[in-house]
């Protein structure tokens, strides 16, 4: 039972988080987007604002919106929320609460040859964060001084899947307006889907700016991973079972660790711990 403890807990919480993030399922029928009071709050994970079922705003979309506003360039609310989740949980948000993270894991369960990710691609998400989320909404503006949400507009496969595809299926007027940009985004979505089937959490590891933000906090987050060296026998089982390709004994606070707890379940010596406080001895 202990072997699957974290795996079971995490999967249950992922499903609950996904359900809470998308409660307005009836909106799919009419192609409506919920715009009520809960949309003033940001989802800690990646979930498109334009998804008909979405309960909350997307933090990356909100961050771009306030960065590109002609009224103010900085939002204490959005930035403070990301900082708070980062300091407390780090990338545990990705592993336990992100709706699009759950979709990626389900795609990876499709039977196919599996591949490892070349490490150089891990840095692409930081380029996406700086260029498309932070810089372009500020630098590229229209005649009214409003910036474009560049990541949402040009890249985000979650938005294409959760918002674009479903809304196009219902609204004929939107289908008539399809152009080169939507074709590009569909291509990115298809590459993302194929990538997630072949490589565990492909989008999460290569393109997700939210994962890039949370990953920066892994070294200082309160919820963290630690290895008790006096218990570790060096068997390497923890690193072999890690689908994020992290070695907990060498880099327990790696920016790629999503705190899934698989290594904790796998350790025969109970040397790997995951939690809010240090438990030495």
C-alpha cells in the first residue's frame, strides 16, 4: 500500500483540481464562456480562460493582460499569487494541481514507443516566458497602447484545445474567420499532443512558462524534496523511476522536479522525503 501512497493521493487531487477548474460543463453545448465573479481569481495551474467550462482565469493570460495594459504595467495581485504559490509549493503545483498537466499524463498513457527529452529543450520554456509572456505584451502595442497576449495568441496549445477547438465547433462565424494564425496554433497543438504521447509531460518541460516560473522557486519552496544521506544506499531506484528524468540524490531541488512523490514510493530505505518541513533523523 505504501508503494502507491503518493501516486494515489496525487491522482485523486489532480482529478479534484481538474473538476474544480472546469465546473461549467453545460457551457460546451452553447459555446458560452463563464464570465462570473470567480473569473477574477486565477487558477494556480494552466487552464485556458476561454475554455467554456473554465471556472477561473489563467495566471499566464492574466499576467500578459496586466503587462500589456495601457493603465498599468504591473499587477501585484497576479504576480503576488504566483510568488505565493511558488514559495509555498514550487513545481508541486504542476504535479498536483495543474489541469493541463493531468491531460499530458493521460496522453502519455497511450501505447507507443517512449522517448527521453534532450536536456537542451528544457531551457526553451524560459525563453518563452521572457519573450512571449513578459516582453512582447509590453513592447508590441496597438494604437491604443494595449499589448498583445503573445503566448496565448501565438503558442498556447492549452488554449487551442480547451478554447479554440470547442468554440469553433459551435460557432459558425468563428469557423469562417479561420486563418494562418489558427493553422499555426493547430500545428503547435498537434506537435504537443504527439510530444506528450512520446515524452512524459512534453509541454510542461519544454514550452510551459508557468512551469518555468514555479521551477525557479524549487530551491526555496516550503514544500520540498529531501534525501537523508545516512539512509540512502545508492541503489539508484529513485532516479530510474523518475519520469521527469531527475536524480533526487544529486539534485532534489531540481527545477524539473514536480514533487510527484514517485521516488518517495520507490525508495526501499525510506530515505527520500517529501513535505513541508525537514524530518532529519
